[in-house]
């Protein structure tokens, strides 16, 4: 949304070992004691008509080991943990819905000295809407997006060794948005928020901006600064629809434009997911995410995950 030079991630210190990498190793050791793949999902029935709660936790593991294998291959291990939780309270003309979407995953290959992140996502979304007989009503919302642990870029050193360069940290960057507008909500399966007035904060750690040159930015934040404020127009939509028996289509869309700079330029975050329940013990999930934020990178970022789990629900 800004026409200033884009983010530079080559200013940080190189690390060959660090506490964050060790924590990633401990995380994978815990997963190793699980089965090949474990999934758990639960819907909690409300104790009264005011509350609705549902949650799902899944753990996906994958390992490949080769010994004197002429066809070639690299020993590797992957682990991903996903958490989705929703709580909703409806009373008279007021509806309050809060959702938590979190995931964290790592991979380790024999050819690399480091555990590497494959997924790292933390998002909290809360909407308070006044709705009655009509589906449209006044609303206010809060959204927070960040990550759980530090992120690294990997390169080859002068002597051929692999080097890790820290590019992000926990809550750096952190995106926080609050807005007021109108919500369309006719059922629990779909909601739309249109907010003509939305403020967004982008927060980063000082370690990533203190060495920036004049004109350089880190996720839109300038030299020796830790925050960037924006005021704009926001649209958010969430929906779940059954498309086949035991197959659910999930859509999430967030758009925001900055009134102060390049108003016609929208940042967006779109996620398409398909949840497939094969039977009581097998489930599969496909997800693709598209992100565009020109303060970070003036290109579309993509992420795709497919997982199969063996588990149970109750």
C-alpha cells in the first residue's frame, strides 16, 4: 500500500545455532512419540441456548528413511499441529463470535543441520454485531495475526556450510486491526463484515529496523521505528458449506485498503480449505492460502498444505 522501497531482510545477523532451533527440535521430539498421524475433533453442545462452542485439534506426522537405497532419497521428518476453535454467544439482538486459528509445523532433512518451519500461523478474530430480524446490522471487529516463533532464511556460507539468517520473530511482524461498520449474518455458516472505518497497526521488533538505511522498510516500518499505523476500508468474509457428504468447503477472505496511501491498492489474505471426513478414523484436509501485502513483498505469496490423519472424535 506504500510506494516506498520494499522490505529488506538481509540486514540481520547470521546464526548457525540458536535457542529457537533447539526449541524446534524439542517440539519434534514430542511429536515423535505420537502415532504416524493423529487427529482429534470435538463439538461441544451448548449448556444453554446462548452459547455455541466447537473446536478441532489435529497432528500430522510424516517420516521417510532410506538405507542403501539405490533409487536415491533423503531421510526426512515432518510434523504439523493445527488448532481451530470457535465460541459464539447470541442474546436477543446481539451476536458475539470469536475464532482462533493456529498452526505450527517443522521439517528436518538429513542434508540440513536445521529444523525448518513449514507452517507458523496465529490468528484471532472477534466480531460483535447487532442483528435482529434483518441479516444486516451494526458491528465492530478485532483481528490479530502473527506467528509463534522466529523465522529464518537459509543460505550457503563461503565454506559450503548452511547458514540461517533470522528474518522474523514472535509478534514481529504483528498485524492488529479494529474496525466499525456493518455485518451480514444469516446463519453460523457465513458472515460478511464491511467496515468503512478500520485502523491497522503493524508492529515489528527494533532489531529488524535499527540497521535499515534511509528509504528502506521492514514490512512497511521505517528505520529505527517499531510501528506503522494505517486507516482504511476493510472487508472480511468467512464461510463453511457442505459440498458432498462429509466434505466441507471453507473460505476466508480479508481485504484492506489504506486511505492515507494508495487507496486503490488492496492488501488481501485469502484461504481456501477442504475438510474431508473419510470415516470415524480417517480424515484429510487441503488448504491453499494467497497473500498480497506490498509493504512486505510486491508479489502474491502462496502456501499449500495437504494432510491425511488417523484419529478419532467424540
